[in-house]
């Protein structure tokens, strides 16, 4: 029997970190990677990266694992990656939590990709 759709809460320290990230003053690119702690049913910080290109970001992420990402050097953008072939329960948990995370962190540029290979410098420039 599958689990019902669960919209996860967002960790308060993550919300604060994302709000501060809006005012990132460094000239290099940066990313905040988030994941869902399934046991706590909460979106939490997974990793912070500085000076990372889209190609490097793509290489840092597990190819078959959903993730939330906030990336700069462009206008701050939120990228939800949900690879094809994941367990439906996991995909629903991430998809059901996305809007709450976007709202809580006051993110305005929101994108979803299914294939991590699509995350390129050109794609970012075209879409943002």
C-alpha cells in the first residue's frame, strides 16, 4: 500500500537561510541544495555550494534523486528536479512540498526539470 501525499514542512533555519541568500553579495555563483527528510517530513538543507557552474552543479547532484535547488548568478532561481523513474511516493512528496517551499522562501523564478542534462548555462540564460 502506498503512502498518501504528504506536504512537508520547511525547516525554519532553511527559510531564514534562503531569505538571506536573496541578498547574496558574492560575485561568484552559489547554490543551496535541499532535500526532504522523509522521517521528519521536512524540507532541509542538504548542501551549500560556492563558485559553482551549472555543469558542476549538475555533477554534484544524484541523477536519480529528486532535489530542490536555489541557484545564483542569474536572478535567484528555484529549480525542482524530479527525475523520471523514481518511486511515485517520493515524487509526490517532493511535488507536494514544492509550492510550500517556494511560498515560504518567497521565491519567484521557479522551474522544473526532469532530466539533469537539461541544466546548462544556455538553458538558464534562455529561461531566466
